[in-house]
């Protein structure tokens, strides 16, 4: 497993010092070896989890984090960059999954990626800020420190055909939609390609987390996407706990799993409701809304917050939950199952509904593999990519559960995955409830300097966190890679050649959060 | 079975008037001023607050509800209120009586995390049925009477927010929903976020909460059109 990989790496690159640290292969690479090593990991089906850039007063470092898909294990490739030159070869020609990471780092750290196919207008929009303004660099304290540039921004046009034009949708559009701009390129009836312009909602969570205490930065992790507070919060907590070398009680691990599944249940109900709404099936949408409200109420009744804020804490949970309360919550969730099944049955028998979601927004297995998509989006295209199974963590490492997989990669396949995962979540909650350990819900983790990587399977897919702590417990670097950031990268694949009226449907079935992407 | 019959058979799912004290399934509640036995204890409770919503003065811990982000750290000690009337200020300049029976609302997402928007989506569902009050969500600011802002107003959304406000016909009102729109919440004011909707557009009424429960938002909208007092 990890030791076999290590031996192979040592035989190919004997001059590099490879070591294993806390489940990760770690190595400092010379700049020119990066592409070859990354190519090796890609060929072995390792996925690029994230790229972490860190800049201190005199040093600039890039950390490429890969994870294996065949067995547990991570790899962290570290490159020390010259802080004056700031240039490195782009990984995008080797693996397309690096594309958006590099565009982001170019904007926020002014690192130059040579041979990157398309840099420019990304996190910091070109009509407000100068290119590669470097918001995350240490000398930038407020927005006023950034080089401002007011120039007209025009969407890029790719289509050369006669009569082709770009139709902009957003950033303010539709009833209660999240703010994002979509550029639909068309020659008339059909949209040929759609490009999203995101980051209107960029709140710079990574920047404002710096200098906050570990406990206060958790509030940011939870609110990066309020609809998956546990998912992203858990990845953050696990990263901090690794940095502190803390071992949690078995009860707190089990309860975290319970809450994560409760959140998945409610989140998937929301996604299903949005799919019903997008097809204008109002009775189904109303029934899904009602079911969603019931899940919200169950959550609120159990922990005092409908979106499960304030449940997690560094070292466990903020407070304990009595076994009977958890069992009551499980019973109520279980009692809603027949109603969810009835909705599913009725949807599957509505040919007008199926006509609208079948064979729309297709992302095939190959594309899901290439773009390294995550979550239900990837699972509908026959790629498991479930962190609970690929890189198991407590309490899932000791549990048996199914990861639902579909083949077609269209809107209907994604809907089926959502329903199947809801069923599985209730089953996992029941399994966790069956034997709850009684060894306390929180340990007092002593603060110390450290760094750690954490991950979890959030409702929309793999969420990753990299945390660096000072000795007094303040956060000096928090890098979060939420699932929507990965999946928006595959958005344009799903939106090649479709009819205008299908746009909301494609968007709803993809289950993407703008807030989570924009951070 | 057709969807039509399926809908009819579900019956009426909208619930009656909101109870005076909301259970936690409907609302997390809001902290309220609490008296403690010693000044030291009060100071300890106030120090738990990460956003400065709690302030200790002698033995009493006062609350600025706009800043509360529901971190729950004070909940074991501080008293929390469980009513529905969260909107303020009390004296809101109402629309004329012609608006009393119906208003149209345009929602603007200025950097929301998604939970306020999700609660807003619930408003039109069968459980809350906002339409029964004659209040409707409209997709265009040109037909809107009320601009409902969620999120701390990020730098890159400040422009579109102002454009939407300008596009609305007069008379118009702005409702800031949630801790972020009320005060910047956990995100602002900071390098990329303003300190709430008031930094970009004139705000008439504010609903605190992270996120505010649907019933509190309904209360604020009804207050805006003069159907009931805000608090």
C-alpha cells in the first residue's frame, strides 16, 4: 500500500527524500520534477485533492495534496518557490483537475503558472481588480491595499459562427437564486456552451480566518455553505485535531457521523425539491418542500438549530446529546421514509417529468474521471469518489454501508443517487444509534503549533481542509477546498448543446452551491 | 394517480397562527439581556461571544441581536427568547394603505451562505404559505416593492445590489434579513465584505438571526406592508 508506493517512488526518483508522516507521503521536490511526479500519481489514479499556497515573510510554498483511490493514503508534494520570481510550470497540461486551483492561486498569491491554458478573470474580477492582485499575500491588510483597476470586462466569445451571440444570465436572476453569472453562447434555439462566472459572493474566508482562534475559525467553516455546515465544519475540525495530535472519544466520532448523515438527508431533500421546482412540477415541489421542512424541524428539535450550527467543536461536540433524544430523532427520520418513497415512486411514474430530466446535462464517466468530480455528481457517472469509503475515517471506518452508483451520468441518474443516498443515510444513523459508546463527547485539546490535513464527505462531495496553527491556537493558514469548487469545474461539460428552457433543470440536477464555491 | 389528485389528497399542510413561544424545531431563538449573580460571571458569559453581540455591564449581559450568529456558546447560561417578532426598528415608515393587502418582494443574494436563502425558499412552501398574506416573490426588481437583502454585501455584489435598488419603482423599502445583512455577521466588515446591507442601500427594517426562522421573516414582511407592528 503506502509503503509499496514509497518504494516505487524511491526507485524512480532516488535523489528526492521521500518519507511517510501521519498517513501521508511527504517530499520536498525540486521545481523541475513536479510535472513528472504529478504525472506518475495521476497515472496511478491518485486524485488531486487540493493545492495549498502559503506565503510567509520570506518564503512561498506550494503544497500539492493527492489522495489514493485504491487504498487509504495521501501524498503531499512541497515546492519552495522563489518569492521574487514566483514562477512554476502549470500542472494543468498533466491533469486538468489542477486548472481552477492554479487560476485561484494566480489571483490570490500572484504566482505565475507557465503554460496554463487560460488564466485571468477568476476570483478577483477583472473589472474591479488588477490581474494577479495577490489578496492572500501577507502585506494586504484590507481591500484598499489591492491594486484597483476599473476597466470594462467583456465575456470571452468562442463561437465564430454567423449570428452567434452570448446571452448573459445573472448575477441577479430568477426568484431566490444564488448570485452567479452564466454566459450562454448560442446561435439561436440551442445553447452551444455555457460558461459560469463565479466568485461574486467571494467573502475571502481564507483571508479573514487568519489570526482568529481555532474555535472562531470553525464558525467560518460552518458558514462557508450554511446548507452543509457539518460537512465542511467536520473537515476543518479534523484538520485542527490532526494539527493538535488529539484523539477523540468514540462517542463524539459516532455522534459526528450521526449529524453528518442527518445533514445529508436534509440536504438531498433540498436538492430533490430544487429539481422538482426546475421542472415546474409544483405539486411535487410543494411536497418536497414540506418534507424538507420536516427534516429541518427534526434537526432543530434535536440540537436547537435547524441547520445544525453550533454542534461541532474542536475536540468533539459542543455539548452532549442524550441517547433517547438521538433515538427519537432517528425514529422521526425513519417515519418520513415512506413519504419520501411515495414521492420517488410518483416522480418515477411521471413521464412528463422523466422526459425533462433524462438525457439532460450528461457528464460521462470519462469526464467525471478527468475533471475529478466528487459527490453525487460523480456517483451518477459511475465514479464512487466517496471519502467515507475511499479515505475512511471514524465512524465510517468501522461501518458497512453502500455507496449508490449510477451509470448514465444524466439528470435522472443524479436524482436516483440522491434518493438512494437518503435511504443509506437513515440506515447509517440507525447503525450508529445501535451501540453508542459512553466515553464522553469532548476532549480538552491543548493548543500547540502544528499543521494538519482534514477531510470529510460533505453532502455535495469531498470537503478538504488544511490548517496551520500557531502555538497559542490562532490560525495562520486555513485552506478549504469544498466540493462545489471541484464540481463547478465540470459544469461546462454538462452544459454542452442544450435547449434554452432546459438550463434551470441542468443547473438544479447538478446540485452545485455558489456560496460553497465562492467561500 | 395524477399530481392534481395527489396534491388534493395531501390536504392543508399550512399551520395556523404562530405560537407565542416557538419550539426549537421552528426557531433557534435569540439571546436576550440576562442578569447574573456576579459581575465576574457576567463578564465570563459575555467573553464567550465571538462577534461582540453580548456586552457585560455590571451583572447584566446585554444583547445586540444583529450581531448574533447562533454559535450557541452562551446558550447554557444566557436566557434566549423564543418569540417571532424579531424585526426592528419598531417605528418603520410604512407604505401607504394601498400596499396593505399585497406587496412584491425581490430577493437579492449579496453573499449569503445559503441558509437564509433556504429559509426564504420555505416561505413559499405549504408549511408557511407566504401567499396567503398577499406577499409574493418576484423575479424582477422593476415590479418589486421590497428589496430583501441577504448576505454581508461582498465587494463584487455591491454593484449589482445598487443597480437592482435603482431599478425599483418608488415607493420602495429595503429589508435586511439575517445577521450578515444586518451587521456583516461572521464575515464583515472585512477585506472583501461590507458590514451589511446598510453599507450599500438604505435599510428600512432588519431581521436578525443566523438564519432567521421563516416565521420571523414573515413577521417582518407583514410589518413592512402594515399588516402588523414589527415588534
